[in-house]
């Protein structure tokens, strides 16, 4: 996987609109979320895992989880905080499984 340069961060309103589109069946709309957050999540995972390949794999897995669990996201919280929390737990669980 090649991490692409990130697009300018989506505004919360744009994120909410995009999430609504995804939840209504527009699967392609999720691409905008991935493009907006993949670089930031990659850097975060790289710091947590200390391996580029592990971080790249983690980003893919986290984005799949985010898509699958999108209906659990609560709009009254920050989407980026929700995504970073998911990334943190994913990386932590990955490290635990390596021990």
C-alpha cells in the first residue's frame, strides 16, 4: 500500500454529510473520508508500531473497521477522535498479539 498525500482536512460538517451519504448506501462517499484521514492515521500508527509496513497494514484494517462500524459513530462526538480511538485500540491489540 502506498500512502498518498492527504487532502486538506474535512470540516466536521462535511464529515457529517459524508457519513450520512455512506449510511444511506453511497459506499463511494467513504473514499473522501479515507483520503482525508489516511495520512494522519498512518503517521499515528507508525509512531505506535515503529514499523512502516505494520502501520500501512494497520491503516487499511482501521479504515475497513471504520466503514463496518460507521453506524456506531455518534455525531455529538468528533469523528477524528472516534477514528483515532479505533486506531489506538487496533495498534494496541496488534502489539499484544505479537507478545
